[in-house]
C-alpha cells in the first residue's frame, strides 16, 4: 500500500508520503490510513486467504487531505480517498479505523459479487462494507462479539455533537440524534424498509437491516466476528450464489447454504 496527500486539493493520487514497511510519518491522517489499510489487508489475507482487494495482491493506493473541509471518504474504483472533515461536525475520516475497512471492502465487493449500488443489492453492498469493517476493528482490538461495541465510525464526530458513531450495527437508527445532524434514519427490520429515489434507493438507510442480521448471527454463533459469522459472510460474498442483483432474501439464503449445520 501507499499513502499520498492531496494537500487540500483534488488531484489524485497526490504526493507520496508513506509506503508499506516505512515508519510513521508524523502526519496523523497518513498514519491512520496506513494502520487501517494494513489492518484490513491483514484481515482478508490472514483470515480469509484473499490477497488484497482483487485476490491478486494489488497495491492499495490511499489519498488523505482531500479537498477543503471535505466530509466523506470513498473508493473511486482505483483508490481510496479521505477528507479531513469540516471541523464543525466531522473530524478526520481516517480517525475511525473502521472507515478504512469499510471503504477498502467496497473494492473487495466490486471484485467479487459486484453488488449493484442500488436498492437492496446496494444496501447489501453498504452492509458488507460495515460487516468487514467491524470484523477488522474487533480483530485489532482483540474483542469477542460480546465485548465489541458494534459501532461504525466512532470518534468521527467532534465534541459537542450528540453522536456515538455513524451507524450502530446492533441497534440501527440509534447512532446519533443531534440538532445539526438530525436523527439517525437507519432502519433495522424489513417491515420498515425505506422505498425512496434518494441515496441510490436508500442504500445507507436500508443497510441497517442486513447489518442487524449480521449482528444477530455473530452474537448467536459467539466467539469472534471474523472467525464466526464473518467466515460465513465471506464465503457467501465470494461464492456462486451471489451476483450483482442479489437481494436480501438471496443473500440470506446464500449465508444459510454456506454455513451448513
């Protein structure tokens, strides 16, 4: 992997700051990206036997300090990009290690099931990124499923914002409730599925449903998320039963099939 800086511009990848094997740079965003990127690569390689996002050992390129007051992080099909936040609500998007895991997992999904980023398949795409981000964070912390907080993006919000995290996999819809942010709009059950033209058919709202399913499976199986339910989810994601248009029911059936007894 390599970490670059856009120096608050938008040209990618920007200037190279740090490569794998090199010591900390002293730039917090650079070093956080390095830590999270390596942790995610280690999860997929050491636990699931997958070499990088493409399965062929591709180099992961990451760029930090993207734009000015940029409130996002993303995988653009070629590399990972992270903003510094607006300094009012959001801090650095590299600070929560699971944001690194979430974005890099989008690359894994693109190279495996290729879940279309729309409707239920899009919500699954978002959820899969949360699932392996959670597995990676819990693995770095050495936590069992019962010890983990199941939060995504904890530490992203600045002090004074009434928010525990971006999302809560154990209790979707409860991560924040703040006058500036509003209330966490995620749903946790198919009865509450949001049918909307916004957000690619509500991919970030409805991902709470499969997120909750993973939390329930992981805690029922016990042990650690990466060696328990994570093994099932990875086998399903990379198996022949899941394709670009798979919906919630199809993904559920695939997890049951690979889980066996």
